């Protein structure tokens, strides 16, 4: 019975349709009721907190900042309210990707001084068709793919390889059903062996970090 409930939960809540409707509504409601758009998303981890209940988000923030130089093109999957986007702004160009349309106006309002270096792409949830082949130096995604259909995650891996330049890198938070917290949150069922298989398939070098955060793994990989 429990496994059936978990299956039905995942089928409903981990679908593109539900995620699109939920997060667009969530972002709109936050924008209409809060005068400080820069604090959106902090209930899912504070990038300045090394001891957050979800893990060491400060470590992720530092790795991200250290990975970016001012001549790079960076692509973020799941920009939403821009919690992590602010740490990408040193790059030459940032491609902000999400599945809802409202995030574009939210991000423009949040970072008016950086509009000239921001590009936006609305994805179907498994593709980056609007991004040119071999045009990106770094891909970053955090707290986004955990409720994405497994096949969509695999599609994204293929797209990441396509848009990355040779030597380009990814920092990618993934669900991992081998971890208790990922199971408890009923994230998409994707285990360590499957992550490893996909990493070997698409990238020349990789490592899987399952300690920095408790609710998934972070894949560091190079094309």
C-alpha cells in the first residue's frame, strides 16, 4: 500500500504539468505579497548557511562562484526566483532557463543592472533547443530536477552535452533514491548506479557528491 501511495504521489507531483502550475502560482503569490523579491526560495536552503537542515549550501555557493570567470557563458536550469542566479552575475552571459513564463519578469525586476547579460529560455522541461550547440561553459542546476521525470533528466543530460563547449562543466543537483531524505520527500526515483551510468555516457570526467546535501546528490562533470 505504501509503495502504491508513493507511486501515485510521484506520478502527480513529479510531473511537468503539476510543477509548471504550482511554481508559477507560487512565484506570483510571493511577488504579490512580499516587497523583497531577493529572499524567494530560502526555505529550500540558505546559500550562506553551512549547517542548513538540508546540507551545506554555503559550500555549493562557494564552488559555484569559484567556477565562474568573467569571460564565461553560464546556463542555469530552474532559475525561478533567482536565488542562485545572483552568484552567476560575474559571467559574461547568463542563460536563464525555466518552464514557466512569469519568471522572466521576476528576474528582470530582481537584477535590473544585469539585464544586458541575461538571456531567457522557456523549456518544455526536458530540452534546451533554443541554446546553440557548444556555446556554454558551465551549466548549473539546484533544487530543480528532483521532481522531474527520469526520462526528462536523461534528455537534459543529452542536451547538456550538446550545448557545452569542449571542457565545459556541470554542477547538477539530482534526486537519489539511495538516500533516505530523497526517498522521504518522494523525489523522482533515480539511484546512484543510474546517475553513474548516465554520467559515463555523456561526460568525460565526473564525480558524485552525496554528502554535501542530504536530499540528493550533486553531479560534477566535464564534457
